[in-house]
């Protein structure tokens, strides 16, 4: 089995919810997620974000669903770090 340990996403979101609420909701999608959110660009209606999620076994679908539920749009997966179960020893 392969576990996603870290993922960096390029996301577009409306101004609301704010960055704190947005990152907190993503962190709640997992039991041990750490979220680092950087606002890259702000325009009249939206914000472009770089979001880094770190955890022992990130559920990408849950993260993606949380982003979508808050009105965000995933543009790309910019970085990913995975680990196989045999490496975890």
C-alpha cells in the first residue's frame, strides 16, 4: 500500500471563506493533517492559493471534496510525496 504523506495544491477560491477558515476545514478532513496555506494572488472576486497538506496517510479525495464544498477549484497538484508501506518500517 502507498500512503500520501505530503501534497502541494494550486487552488482558486472566492474571498469567503477566509484563509483561516479554508485551511482549518482542510485540516479537519483528516485526523493528523497539518495545513500550510499561502495566498499567491488576489483579484476582484477570487484568491489563488498554494496549499500544502502533510499527514501520515492523506485522503486526497476528502481534501478535494472539502475544497470543492467551500467553493474552491483545484487547478493542479504541484508536488506530492508518497511512501510505500514497506518503506514505513
